[in-house]
């Protein structure tokens, strides 16, 4: 008896997620996972690890609500934004229902759907990576099984900021029909563009946020779902009893205190400047055909021969994220913004490519 054959059919067909870390390489410059280059310095302040943690620690919930300017009842904390994706699928999709995604986009929507045996409908973005609203509306009209729509704003891996008018239109025609998830993992880098200030109008809107990107705490595994209380209440039913370890809550609540938030905001400004500098230097290289405007902590650029460029840097221990197989992204590479030193090492390595 082979136990693999005992596992669920959809699980037999899965391959483990190719996380940036798993893709490995012998790098010393890691610019493939949109992490912050330097670790912030936090110390544990709590004791009492014998007790189960608070399922939704008040300091973390209130800290994040304050940071966003929403109320505490709009916030659910989870094991990273990735757990939010999973919760939304589990809470809203029946076994025969589907999610809709707009490639090229973040890989975890599809991974989470498939892991739960949920089918995926693709409505690729337009040539400028904006939403194809007509096609999304048509898909919804033709396929009553579509239940959750994932859009990513700013989009990973393109960096695109979605048109606000498009998002509002999407939210109008999906009313009473489907859940719209707006993944704002990178919205801290242009926070004025958040959709969270429209929450009151849209009971079917769920926004995903995280401490992994702008807060430089990817190792913490702490993310949020922002929605109206009814939707938050539904997710509460499917979330694990103690999603946030005591130590995570401890550090997350420190990270959300005013003094640290002020530091985060300064780092965001510096990072945005560094990104624009790097974009300028990339576009000056003669084999770089295009650098997408980015609103995140990364850039997407297109090369004449993306594979060659990716491999040349890999050989030198500079690990970027190849997007070659992503929809519409042939010869494209995604690079996280590193320290000034890392960024200039990358540029020098690129200049040396013959
Ligand atoms: C990084 C990321 C997330 C969530 O990351 P967590 O580390 O799980 O919080 C969600 N969506 C996108 C688009 C991301 O890039």
C-alpha cells in the first residue's frame, strides 16, 4: 500500500510552492523575495510561555487599526498575509466553486486554491497590467461558480498600481455576487492609494496587509485582513484557535508603536528613492528593454535575454527572481530593492555582462 495514493487527488497533483528561499542558490545578495535588506532590532518583552496566547491580541489589532486609520473591529490578524488568502478561500468557496485571478500576479492565490481543491479562472491583465474589467464581468456572468476574486495592488511581480476607478467599478459589479480580495501587501510604499478608506461601502471587500514588506518583518509571519465586521466574523470561524504565537504578538505590537511606525515611514521614503535610482540605472543598460513603473519595494525589468542575465548574476551570488514563465513576462526579472551597496553591486555586475 502506497500512502501517496491515500492522499487527496488534488494533493497528489501538487508540487510544493517554489518560494524564493527554496529556489536557493549560493547567494550572498538576496534580492528575490522582496524582503527588507536589514533586520530591525527588537527584544522580547513578554514572559509566560506556558499559557496559550490571546487568539487576537488586542495590542496588535489596535496597533494596526491605528496605523491604517480603521477601527479594531475591521482587523483580523493571522500567520502572514498568506494565511489570509487561505482563510478567504476556505470560508467562501464550496468544493465546486472557483476563484478568479488576473495573471501575471502573486502565486499564492492559485497555490491556496489548488491545495483546497478549488479551481482557478484566469482573466489576464491588459497590456499595461491593468485589470481587464470587461472580461472579469463577462466571466462572472458566464460562470456562476466564481466566488472569490483576487487582485493585487500594487501588483506583484509587475509593481503596477491599479486604477482606483477600476477597483471601484469592480467592487460595484461584484456586489452580492462575489468576494473581492484586494491584496495590499505593498501598499505601505504608497499608502495614500489604499482602498481601506472605502470599506464602509463594500461588505464584500477584503483587504490583505502584512508586516513582511515595509515593516521589514518577513520572518515574523504576521499579516492582516481588513474588512467589515460581518466578513471578519466569518473568517473567525475558520481560523486556527491560536494563530499568533506569543513571541510574534510581542514583537508585532512593538513594531506598531508610534516611534517604530515613524521609523518605518522614513525607511519607506528612502526605499522609494533607491528604487527610482535603480530604475534609472537599469534603463540605461543597453540590453534592458523596459523597466516597469513600480509602487512596491521591487522592480520588474525586461531584458533582451532574461535567462542569460538571471544566470550571469546567479553565478556571482546575486539572486534575483526570474519571471520568465509568468504570463506575458518572457525575459522579465524581478529585483527587490536592497541596500545602496547591494544595488550598486547589481548594477556593476549587470554592466559587466557581455
Ligand atoms: C509577500 C506577499 C504577501 C504576504 O506575505 P506574508 O509574508 O505571508 O505576510 C501577500 N501578497 C503578496 C502579493 C505578497 O507579495
